[in-house]
């Protein structure tokens, strides 16, 4: 809601709160539609200002409120202003071998994030961003750099380490710019031949940057190793745990997180607890647990207090996170009388969270 002067009221506006006179007597009830008679009544009682409903006040879900917030709108405006500059720099590197100014990349990061107080808020903003299909690869890398900064904060990285991880985020998938969009973002299942071609992007990316001595060696390694897995089942070299660069192990998680939380033509964006569920199902052996676990914990904890809808259409509040299975929290709601009902999703595998409110 917002406060406006009485003289600015227009018919059709809706009052956000009850309005009383100086004696405390109700003049107009909340949610009353403004018309000429309401304005005249307020004038007779010398009401100088009132609170009216805004579009965001009608939002029913958490992410609707995010999309309608002033902070998100400002973020989108800055993002859209900086995106062509970022895209131009990376295209010049790929097409002409022009060195990229890493300080300029870090400035883009800070311009987009310095006014955002909480890392969770940044992730919520990115969760609600939608890129055009011909810009998905560039957006994927820019978003990954922003996510890298948020995760670095959660992991307590020093500033130099954080900056290195952010730069790795900008560069690690650059090899995909050498591949056609129709292959990269194909809605259906890839053929063996198509997947083999996709798997060339780490080498393609390394060949783009290998002669650029201004780049940190960990950027090179992140490009080459971000699809390696700690269990040795990755590519291109089937490396294991400590054989994989420190930053590349972080980027592997960032890459997976960004992919799962971005909309694709062939599937909807996954909700935060669904992302955790995917990591729990397949990631605990594939990724460095010492990195993944604290990130998952932060994401899960950020959901406490959220209202969720279950697959049986019941509504609950996320109350506690099950540390052994973070995607299946304990829920609560008010019962009859003063009683509180609790529901442990670990014990109700038949129920799924289908929406966040």
C-alpha cells in the first residue's frame, strides 16, 4: 500500500485501511472503493491523507510479490541496461579474440548487486527473470556470475576468492557460444551425436581464452572442469574430487542451480525445495559436499515461514527443515481451538509441495 493525499484520490482506487475521525469513529472501512461520496466524506472529517491498495497488495504468492516489488523492477531495469554491454564484450572475445576487461565485469556485478541487501533476495530476483531464447547462453553466464557472488557470501569467501569465483561464473560456459541455439536449448531428448557435440563446449571455451594471460588460471580450469564430477562420472576427463579445481567444484554446483531455476521451453522453473530435492537425489556423490551442503542449508532455511500448497490442495506453513532430507520439511497450520497441527513430509511421501505463497 502507499500513502497519498486526499486531493489525489481518484474514483476506483481502493482504501487499504480503516479510516477513523479524530474521535476514533469509523468513517470508511478498509477495501472500500473510492468514489465521489467517499472523497466528500473524508473532506468533511478533515482527513488529509489515506493509504490505498497497490498492485503488489493483490499478489497472492511470494514470487508474484517479488515481481511486483520496486526492488525487482529496479533490478530488471539495471540488468537490461547492462546486458547488451556484457553481451558485446563476450561476443568480441569469442568472434575476434578481443580481451575482456575483468574489472568491467566485476563492476557489472557490483552495479547489479550492491543495492540488494540479502543474497536470498538476489536469488529471488534471478528466479523471476525471463530471457529471450537467443540470449539464453549469455544470460546463463551472467546469472551464474551473480549467483557465484551470493554463494561466495554464504560460504564466507574472502573478497579475492569471491571475485575469482564471480569471474569464473562469467566465463565457464563461453564455449557454448560456438554452438547453435537450436542444439543448446533443444526441447526434446538429445541424440547421442547431439550430446557428444554439446560435450565439446569445455574444450571450445578453453581454446577461446587459452592465450589471454590477463585471466586467472582458475578461470581456464573452470571452463575445462565444470562438468567433471566428484565421483568420476563427469566429462571431458572423468576427474575425481581433488583432481578438480577448487573453483570448478563451486561452478559445477552454480551451473546446476542456475539451470534448474531458469525457465526452459520444455519444463517450468523448479521451486527452491525442488532444486534441493534434485541435489539430494543425484548430487551428493557428484558434487563437493563441503560446498553443496551449506548452500542447500541456506536455500532451505530461506523457505521457513513460507506458505505452501500441497498436492492435496491443503495449505501449510514451512515450520522446520529436516536436516537429513531438506526438501521434505515439517509443516504447521492452526488447528481447532489453540491447537497447532504439524505435518512431517518425511512421513508423507505421497504429498508434494506444488506452490509457494
